[in-house]
C-alpha cells in the first residue's frame, strides 16, 4: 500500500510539470504518454526509453530540447513505467516496433509534421528497427548507446531463443550493471530508488533484442534518413562493437554521423560533467545542420 501511495504521489507531482495522457494500441494496451510542449517549436522530438526504465527519466533531456526549440513527447513502452502489463513482457515478438509506429503516427498528426526520433539503448534498437522496416519515416534519427549487440554469451542467447518458444513470459532478471549507468552517483542512486524502474526481462523480449540487433547491423545499408549515432566508449550494458559495425556498414549511405565518447558510460545524456556537456554539444551541432522545415504529414 505504501509503495502504491508513493507511486500515486510521484505521478501527481510529475504531471504538474508536464502533460500526461494515454494512447491505446490496436490490441487494447494503453501506453502512458509524456509531453513537454513548446509554442512555435521548430519541430518535435519523440523519445524512446531503454530496458527497465521509463520516459520520465528523460525529462532533463526533454527540457534541454525545449530550450533548443523542440517540443518533446516520450512514452512508457509496454511492460515499463506507468504503462500496464507484467514487467518486461511482450504479447508478440514485434510489439515494441508496432507500438512505436502507432505513437509516431499519433505525434506526427499532433505536430502536423514528422518528428525527429531519439532512441536510447533498447529504445534505440526499437527506433532503428522501425525505421529500417519502413514502419515510420521520421525527420531524422538519434541513437544513444543503441542495443545493437549484447554482452550476453551465445549460449545465453540460444537459451533465450528456446525459452521464447517454451516459456515466453518467464520473469527473469535483466542483469543490467546499474553502477555503470553513469559516472554521476546521483543518477545511479535515483535509478535504484525509482519505483517505476524494474530489473525484469522475459525470454521473448530478450530474444527480440538479440535478433533485432543483429538484423539492424545486417540491414545498415537500408538507412535512408539522416541519423546521429552516439557511442559510449566504456559501455558495460550494451556491447559498443555493435554500434561500430553498424556505423561501418551504414557509411555508404552517407546518412549517418557517428560520434564516439571514450571513457563515458552507457547513459550519455545522464553522464557526469564534462562528459554530458560534450555529448550535448555534439547533438546541438548536428541538430543545427538539419533542414529547418519539416516534412508535412498528409
């Protein structure tokens, strides 16, 4: 009961500083939306969070984007944050990209134009897979430490594939090394104390992550939108070699800009200074090179 009351108070306090709403998916699953609107914005950014966390953790980034002229929307993916359902569980292997396509289309209608898409970690994987599959065509794409390759052994990946068929919703620990999220100890402590964060993953979700990462690298030559890839040089949560291989394979498209940050941990936008400032300066510079006008939605 105390935890439920705490969650209610947290939700109430959060909604005082940003807009919240719900969007129902075609299968009936409601997803929590979070909006940081901006009058006369130069455009919109749709943020996709990572495994075990939730959209509210990206509020500092959303506020930074507001200052730089962008309205922002984020959403709690199914099985995460305030969105309903068992933690880390999917009904179908394709749920996350399918959900993103619905949220993206809804936000594009709200804006009157296609938003820029920003995905972090698992969210970067989901965003990239949806773009490469042509489910969505954002104005541009930002990938922060995308989960294109895992540190998990091949044996563990084979086990996940087997369990995805036999026990797809079995609750397992995701094994994330929280101490390596950021060099800022306050970020790590806040994550640990956040009741909306969890440490669960199902075999079906794990298998999606493993398979989708490999397929994104294989399909890198299909990238057709301007993209910025931000890679943490000391990433213990995802294997940065996946980003390096994707970058090399996508080079021929001339759509991808890649920036490496030696010594930084996984959550680049939540890093201790001066690391965070270095990452944001690269993002600001890249955003400044994008065309000012948006592609209108018809």
